[in-house]
C-alpha cells in the first residue's frame, strides 16, 4: 500500500495546469513522431533534451513519458491507413489493419488501436507500480538459453500461420531468414551475403523490408491491376466501433497487455516479439478465423495493446536497474544523469518522489493520448477517400521518405524498390507475407541467443537446454506440437467406439 | 523534494557562473578566430544512436558552446550504421567542408576495420581528443575471483570455460580490452571466449545473473551496481587509479603490462582550409577552458584528455595501428 500512497503523491505533484500542458505537448509530439515514418521517439527525446534543461526534472520526465507512449500509439496510424509501418513494433498491425481500412473499417481499426493502447498502457503502468521488484529479480535470472527457448516457441507458433499452402509458407519464411543473415556476424565479425557492398554490412533494416514488402509491393500490385479496377474508391463506412467490435476487442487487449509487459521488462525482449505472439494467439483462438487475412479486428487490437504494454515494461529495468533496453530509454537515462540523478538499484530509495511522479505522469499521458486521438480518427479516415492512383502515389512517397530516413542512405531506396518487386511477386504467386517478416526478425535473434548459449557453455550442446525457465517453455512447445495429435487420437477413439457400437 | 530544489538552483546558478566565465578571458572573439562573434552554421554528426556515449558527449559540447556564445545554432544530427562507419564514410566524402565535424572515438577506429570500411580515420582531419575513460574488469560479487591474478590463473587453465562478456561487438572497446589483456598475460587471443552483448543494458543482467565469468566495460558504466555491492572491480585498465573506484588497482600495479583507455574526440572532413581547422580547434579550446565543461566532466564521470591538432593526429595514427594489429591477429581486419 506504500506504493499506492506514493503514487497518489505523484499524482498530486503532476496535476497542475502547467504540468498538464507539458504532458499534452509531450503526447502531441509523440503522436506526430510516431505518424511520420522514419522519425523515432528516441530522436525526438534527444532533440528536446536541451529544451528541458530549463525545466524541473519532473516536468522534463512528464514530457518524455508523453512522447514515449505517444510514439508507440502514433505508429499504428500509418500502418493502418497507409500500409506503411513507422517502426518495427507496428509491422504486425499492418497485416489486418490495412485490410480493415480497405474494407471501409479504418475508423474501427484506429479506434481499437487507440483504446487498446490506452487499456494496455494503463494495465502495464499498474504492473510497473506493483510488480517491478519481482519482475527485475526474474529478468536477471534469464540467460541466453531462456531467450533461445522463447525464440523456438515463437518459430513453432509461426507454423500455425503459414497460410493455406505449407510449401509457400515455408518458402516465405526461408526468404525472411536469408534476408536476416545479411550483414556482419556479431560473434565472429565475418561478413555474410554482403557481396562486398559496404551498405549491407550492418544488415537490412526491418523497417525497410516491411515497408518494401507491404507498402511498395501493394502499390505496385494495385498499379498492375488498375486497368480492371480503376475508378473504385475505398469505402469509408461507419467510423465508431460497433457492439461486436467491442466484444471482439476486449480479449485481445487484455491478452496483448499480458504478453507485452514481460517482454518489455526483460533485457532482450523487445516490442516486436510480443506483437507477433499476440497476433498468432488471436489468429489461433479466434472465433472468426476466416476473417484473418481479410481484416480481423482482433489482429489489430492484440498487437497494438502488446506494443504499448511493452513500452511500459521497458520502464522496469530502466528505473530499477538503470538499464536502457531501447534507444528511447537510453536517452531518458542520459537525461536523468544530466539532472545529477543516478538511475539504478538505489533510485527508488534515493529519488522516490521523482520516480512516482514519472509513473503518475505515464498514467496521465496515456489518458491524454486517448482524449487527443479519438476525435482525430474521423479526420484521418478521410485520407482514404482520395482516389486510388493519388492515394498510392502518396503511400509511395511516404514509404520512400520513411525508408530513407532510417539511415539517410540512397542505397536504401534501391533496396526498398527491390523489396517492393519481391512483394509484388509474392502477391502474384500467393506467398504469405507474415512468415517472411517473422523469419527476418526472429532468425537473427534466435541465432544470436543460440550461439550465445553455446559460447557460454563452452561449446557443450547441453548449454542450449538451460534451466527451469527454458524447461517450462520447452514443455509448452511440446504441448503445442502434440495437441493436434491428442485431438487425432481422441477422434480415432471416438470413431472406434462408434464402430464397436455399430 | 530536496532534489527539485537542488536541480533548480544549479540550473539557475549556472547562468551567472557562465557569464562570469566568459567575462574573464573566454570571449566570443577569442573563440571565433576572425573576431566576428559566435560561429554559425556548424554541424556535428553523431555516427550512432541517440542516447549513446557519443551522442551524450556531442550534445553536451554543443550545449556548452551555445551557452558560452562560442557558436550559435549548432546542429547535432545522428547518422547511424555499421558501428559508426556509415558516418565516417560520409565525413570522408564531405572533403573540404569546413562546417562539419564528427564525434568519434576508439569504437569507430575498430569498426573501420571490422566493417571493412574503405574510409579510415587516418583520412580525416583530426581536431581534438576530448575525454577518456579507463576500462574495468568486473565480476559478480559472488565470483570466486578476488583479484586479477585469480582470474588470469583460472582463465589460462580453462580458455573455453571462462567466458568474458562485453557490451560491444568485435572491434569495439569492450572487445579490444579483454583481447589485449589476453595477449598481455600470454593467452592466445583467438582462443578467448568473448560473448558480445548488445550494449551495457544487456551486459549488466548477464553479470548480475552470473551468466559470464567476467565482464569488460567502461569504469563509469556500472558504478551504481559497484556502489550497491552487486559487482566487484578486479582492476582498472588506465595508467592511474580512478577516483570512482579508489580501491581497484591498475593492471600495471597488478603486474600486467597493459594500459588501455577508451577515448572520444572530434574529427573533420579531409582537406579543409587551415582557417577552418583553426576555427574548430579554437572553438573546442574555448569550450574546454570553460567552467561549464569542467562541471560536465565531473557530472558525467569523464576524464579530461584534451589534445588538439597534430598531437591528436599522431595519437590517432598510433591507435589506428594498434587496433589494426590486434584485429589482424584475430583475423578480423
């Protein structure tokens, strides 16, 4: 209950008109940065650092908190409306989000993303209040074998979303894995598949692949069929969520939050993995399986909740250990140090008032985000009324800008176009896109953790098996793999009984 | 609410203090070189992500230059990629541009080899070395190693079993330190089991969770965990002991012939006008002489290591050669 009292003091400290204004500025900037492709929240916070030197630390962190949450939310807008993910954590949102927009349900997609982000942000911030010490203890026990087990779990789960044709699904997965191996190998420092091209040495950025395959690929595909389908404008239906939308969103929001928070809180977790797992979970357990791939609201609600919950989760190691697990947290840490505050194991004791004010400001920022964004949805959705040729021209423009902004390398534009052609070919030949993206993100992570496990065990294969946490995960994997078999045996037994009875 | 007041007061106090500093000698005219007031139109490139060490250094310097009226409207921008060599390539290709400087350090020297970059730091115009930081050999508090001797004995006996972690990829400072340490104690560096973590953020939990035998890092990186008694420093790698961890001996004191420091500095594109080079060096000198910079050094735990122009160029060449030797031996360059 001490925590609760401290949090109330935090609220008392920030609920002044001046602070609320700062929070509002923060979430507005955050949303804008999230919407503009290629601009990251880390960059926004870094640019604003000098501005905040004149403020009190509390006010600075109110602003940073707003930017942080705002950025996570804003990324969903371009994913849904323009098929262009602004950051890797909103790549999965594209899958169902843009399909919903094309079916005239862009408003509902944006709304479920906004409300889901709010719900997840609130739940995860509450978790931050109550379980930080426990989470941190657990996070430290995790090692490379445990992360490797999580990657294996994610890859096994992917098998369930390979699409109607297993061969095509695996082909797509392998293309993703191959793209993922491009660049310098982190363990040995050797170059792989770079063919002497210096720009490939640091690998291919996930954003460029996702934007190329999704946005450019889709634009080319649409252009290729424009002759037969020229005049049609994307319908814009009702903007608000109906009763069934609410009913179908609640579950994914809660499950997404539950997945996102722990991944954010562990040092090598990240925001991408929970969005995949959320999508895969929703797809597997949905009552509307047939809608997946054609704009299922669960596929937007879950991942968007997951990435916001993960954002809140990253605050756990930052505040409790002084560990920056992503770039934005790193800039915030630098800001802490600028105020002469040393984050780390002693922060909660030494600067508890500041910490609780920061946490309270996360709650307030989260609420402001919802208030700010819900009324904007009808405005955003109007974008879709633009006739297709112009709309897709705009998408291409945004996609190129976003891809260029990642590293400011002209080579990336060439890469974007090439990947766009790959995306076009995949659509033409019916290859599903999701396995490619999963392979691209999971492949390098799994490889790194797997090899790290082996390094840590001195090359002994048992090093891969790890400890209790990884055993639990492998047990879950076994369950997933064996479940269909159990069903099969049951059905066979039932049939035998019927046969005997007859 | 003590900290609010303290931070507020120091911010308020900083302004008159800075004004006083510039009144006694460090004037805008001195800094400008040609006597035309604060410099304008300067751009500083940071070759890695916002929030990293280079970024913090560059932005602190830019802020102090603004506050001291040495320069006005400095633009600091990040151009990430390939361990800093994307930025290096850009700097080299901006030949003759007198308005651009690049923040760099030992990590970029290493990356220019491991990333097979055509651009090398020896092809730039060195401006100044600014700060340096001693490295540290750290172990979890429950580790059996009480001294660097314990560690070296165990390490020599079991090369695969003793794992060393660092927050940089091969070629970075945390990698170069254990490799040079191995060389100095007669261990074959190619046999060292080095686990590369993605920055200090990933290295710390591995140390706390005792996943690795020891870690190599900058001495300031885990100071809070050291203070809290969760980590132990076996040795620092610089020439002298570090005030943050006064009890930790240097490697030389421990009988190992190795001095290793990470450092950061600024370089400019090649073939710039002498006047431009002098302009930058004067501006950095004025910045270095300010009270605000001394305050910043203390706050960030950086060691002053100010060297400019030709001396820095010579230093850079030596470092380049040393890094090239280590990485060639490892087959990485």
